[in-house]
C-alpha cells in the first residue's frame, strides 16, 4: 500500500492557520477613536460632527455664535456667550440671579408682606416658593391671582386668592372681580356662557339636558301646561332640576 505524505511546507501552513484563527476572533484592541469623524459614547462631537447641536441648543445665549469641536471631542463654546450657571448675572438675557447672587433682592423687596426666604432657581430666575404673603389683606402680592380684601366665596376671588371659575379679576393692588358671562347667563367652561333657565340642552345645570323633548322653563324640564304648586314646584311627570331627578306629586 502506498502511504500518502503531507508535504512539510503545506503541513506547517495548516498548523499556522489553526493557531491564527482564534486570535482573529478576539476583540480588537481598543484605541482612542476621537478624530475619526464619528461621535462615540462619551464624546460631545467629533471633527465637524456636532450631532445637530448649536450654541443655543446647549443653553448658551449667543444665537449668532458658532459652536465648534475641540481636538478632545468636547464642545468649543468660546463664541457662544454666557449661559445660566456661569456665575454672572446676565440681566440683558433675562437672568434675575445666579447661584447665591440675588443682586440684593429679598422676599420683602419683591412685595411679599410676610417676608420669607428668597433663592435663585436653576433657570436663573427668583424662586419665591418660600416667600410668604397675606391673602385677604387687599394687597395682591406676586403669588396671588387676586386679593379683594375678604375671604368670602362667590365674589370672584376665592379665600386662597385664586380667581373663581367664571370670573375675571383686575390685577390692581386690591382686585375688582366681575362675572365673565352677561347677566342672566351662567359660566359653563372656557368661553361658554349658557342660559340655564331656558336652554333645553342644559336646563338648570351645564350638563343636564331635558329628556323626551321637554322644554326648559325657568330652569326646569317640564310640560308647558303642567300647573305649578304653591311652593313653586310644578305638578306633573318626573323631571330634572339642577342635575337632580325630581318627582312631583300630582296631588
């Protein structure tokens, strides 16, 4: 029998390929990829690639400034102007404060009658949430929608100094409130004044239509010829009034 013999050079080549294959499948060596025009994790930018960012989109004020990328793949904001958080109060940009710098302002100087603690918010505007006012003293303060010098309800300005639904109040020192709807109409939501005394689609209440084609008479769904009782309630079939079902005695 003739025995086949691998040529020695070919045998060495096969062994080399077998040893090299696992190495080729291993992870490539990690290298610094900044500068490859591709924004990798941890990079703000790379070369001309800014990922759509601009001076204003990253919080700087100069809309005419040009955002660039540094050799270290971070934003170059040298021409972007100031920004909230740079410890400079940019009044021309609408900033009121920066960090602990309140420019001498206090709750009292902002017309909060009971003082309190003024601070600077993350948006570089005054944070008055800890300032204290006196609701009901007739002096509308910055955190009050209205102040009509009383704590009554139903007059437009609620006891917590918010404007009641269906009313509008002046922003004077002492608020004057008036109903939004003309006399005889009731407020049923934004821009909606309804005749709850005569409208069968909402009779007696904004969400109460008359059933069965009944008309709305004086805020009550009833038959036109149904007689009225001594207390003002009509005598007839069941109806609704102010959102409640009513049964009246034919008596």
